[in-house]
C-alpha cells in the first residue's frame, strides 16, 4: 500500500470533506483510496486500498490539490474521470501584495469576465485562489491558457490577449476540420 501526503489551505478542508463527508467519500469511492484529513493542520493522507486502481490512486493527489487551489469538487473530479486531463498551477507568490491584488483582478476581470473568456476560448477550467492560478485541461488547453494568463500578469492589454485566444481557437478548429475531412477520404 502506498501512502501519499498533500497539504491544503485550512479554509478548503470543509470543501474537501463536503457536507456530511460526501465529497471525501466520493473521492475515496472513485479512486479506490482511503483519505484521512487533519483539519487542524490541513494535512491530507491518501492510502491506496487493496485492489484499487493504482493510476486513480496517484491522480487523487491532483484532485485534492485542485480542491485546495479553489476548484469546486465537480471540476476537480474530472481529473479522475479522464486520464488525459492535467492540473497546472501558476504561482504568483513572488508579487508584492499590491501587485498581487492587481494581477488577480486582471486575470479575473470585471464580474469574472476575463476568466470566463479564457475558459470559453481554451475549454480549460481556471481558479484564482490565494497566491496561485490553477488550470485544469488537456495539455494544449493548459498551454494556451497559461500563455494568456502570463500575458495578463505581464501587463499585456486584455484586447491583445483576447485576440491571441481567438486566433489560437480558430487554428485549433481549423486543425480539427482538416483532420475530419482527411478521415472521410
């Protein structure tokens, strides 16, 4: 049996456990693991159980980290359902408190608009939490979202970032349709 360890923020422990322990229970069922949570320290211990899927047991760490980085359990669960989905974190801890607040505001946008635009044009999920920005998606989606977020962090105008995302989306759709037409030949 393999035991893994993850530490998450104390204010995310309740989300990980869920109402009446349902989220934790669901993670255990889907991953074939037993999870112990130290609510005082934010420490989470994951132990694979006999006969469980070893890949899912490893993936549960990403699920718990994603919940710890602000994702809803539903979005985090997608990591267990699709082995090709990835979880990535951009640290913005190096920024001063004033700059950190401004950068988070740029990535989120007024009423969440910028985050939604990035999510819609990349099909990735994004969470801005604490001093991190989390991304869940396939590798090409994460790459594009990461590039857009880095541009926003570096002060590139939103319109330029949106243009890049729209161009990449068109290129991706063009590749898809080109692949589809080749498949019919």
